[in-house]
C-alpha cells in the first residue's frame, strides 16, 4: 500500500449499526472529526480511517458487529484504509476481548468517550482505557457523556428528518436488558439545550424531529422537573409553530408506568406533536413481567392504552415484546397473544429472548429451548401480520398528509413517503405509484395522498395535492 501524503486531506468513513441512539452518536463523532478538518466519505473503501459504531444489545447484533469489523478490516489490505476504529456498545461489553483477539482494530471508543474519536483516528492513542476482562464495566472509569446543542454534529439522515437525543442512560432494573451497563445512569439534557437544537434543525430545513432516549418519559426527573417530557414537548410545539419548515415532532421509547395524563394532554393539544405512541411493553403476563422486574400486566396495560386512545383520537400505537423469557409458560404466551388480538397495535416488534452474560435474567430458571422460542416468535409475528393488514386496509380511500421522502428504495418507478402514523426506519411506508395532474412530488416536502391499496405493512397511494 502506498504511503499517504501527510499534507493531503484525511478521510474517514463510518458504518453505524443498531438503533437511532447509536446513529446520533455516529453523527456527533462525524461532527467532531469534520471540525478538525477530516473529510467524511460515504464509501468506506475511500477512507483513510474506518469507524464501526457497534451494537451489542442482543447476540445477533453482536455477530453483525463482529462481521462488519472484519469486513472493514479487509480494506487495510484491499483499499486505502490505514486504521480501523471500533466504537459503541460492543466496546463497553468486550473491550478487553477486542484488544486481545482482533489485532486488526487500532483503537476503541466507548459510549462515554465520543470526544476521543479525533485522537483515535489520528493514531495518538491505541487504547483510551486499559485492557479490561470480558464483561467488565465500571462507569466510574469514564465521566458520563451527553452531547448538547453546541456539540458539532454531521447528520446522516435526510435533511427533512432528524433525531434529537434528549437523554442518555437508564435507571430501570429490567432483568433482560444490558443497556444500563453500557450507557450508565439516566441523565437528561438541559431543557434550553434541546430547544436550541430543535430551533437550529428547523432553520436547517428539518420537517420532522424524532426525540429519542433509553426512556424519554423520565426526561427531566434528574433536573427536578415535574412532568418534564410534557413541558419539553409543549416548548418544542412552540418552536414548530414559529418555524417555516418544522411540522412533526415525534417521540419514541415511552415507559408504560411513566405515561402521565399531562403528557397525553400535551400531545393531544398541539397539532405538531405526532399522534404516535411508541411504548415497549415487553409482555402482557404479570408473572413474566414480574420476572423481568417491570411490573404491571395485561389488564393494567389495557386500561392505559384505552386512556391513550381516548385522549389522542386516531393515535398510532407501537410496541415490542420479548417471547421465550425464562419461565414463560404456554399459558403466558397465550395471554400475550390474546392481549395483542384485543389491542390491535398499529406496529409491533417481537424479540426472541437470548441469554446475555451480564444481564440478570441469565441466572433465572425455566429456560426454554430455542426451537420453542423461535416458534413463539413466528406465531406472534404471524398474528400481528394479519392485524396489521386489517388496520392498513382501513386507510384505503382516505386522504392524509404525507411527508414525501423521495424515490423508492425498491425501484425508481415509485416515490415513497410516510404518514404521521409511520416513524422513520421502523414502520411501514407509503409507496406512491400515481400523481394527479399538476402535482409535482418534491422530496422533503408535505403533500396530500389518497390511499388506493393496502399490504401487510405498506400502503399504496396517489398524490392528489
């Protein structure tokens, strides 16, 4: 490989895996590098340094991260890459193993070390922290990190849609989850910082903001704010009213026992706050939820969901469940399926439980065979598929506002967009196969669509205005 001219502009490429929260971390790291003169390239093969921002939430995510690291490491042989930097949750989980067993990796950056990305890419430090044993995590080794409105950030999303991370970390004791070990204790961004970032993103042309955090409903608790998320959403609705572009503000990751009436009232009161509630429930059986250390049960959830629907007419409901949790009986699974049938969620994700060495559930008895877990996941997904189809069919013949996103990823013969009831990346979309005379679709703008056809998850529509 030829030696690079030291006076040339240094280029860096990113591969971001996992959730939107990880994507925001990637955008922050790109912004920090760009501020120091690095050129960010969308093609890792053209980069001097490749950064892989990993996910380690469940075993398949860990495997995807390992495979991606090894794939990017090949660019040291076949491309121009001189360094491979690994960042994210997998660093927190397997820092010592990566350093000892993956010599292809030149530097590591943990979730609380984003500001060290420049040094890592420059080659000033091979290891920001000492080698640690597998599964070791001590948050005292690094100060909790949380970006703010002054942090440089180079967005990877389309201009018209942006994420805002309003908090980091989590204090919930869920036995299946390892996020608190990776991300540390819950901490909110300052109220004014979130508002300032929203204002800036609106000036930059954002039509939609998506608020994220491990648990957004805890926002402001650590700042002494009562009903902090409701107050924040009310403030952001005022930002949208004053913006020439901003129209939708969507919030993800509600925790069920933190959903208050003031929060629901705030969403219902402001047109710019999307009638969309993303609330992972994890299960409906009180017995399983108790073992998960989440509490409540199907009956309590039904009352909450009824209250949400009464307060926010037409609200779209999204949730996720875990099947195959230790001790889940046939009766527990049937209770979950009956619950899903009764509620008819708009969107639903299902995770198959897997042991993780550092979660509490690994020590529970009643482990299920993988074949049983996989079968239950398939059955619940099939049930939701039929529910989803019925709910999509109700939209046929109706007209909605649509955020036009551009040409379809499936074919250049179609355009695509999203309704207020569809969050980016995780929900279905609207495929546009016809346009009324005089209507010109423009990516990143709002239009009117008439739904003409429904599929299991996606809709087909005609732009009419």
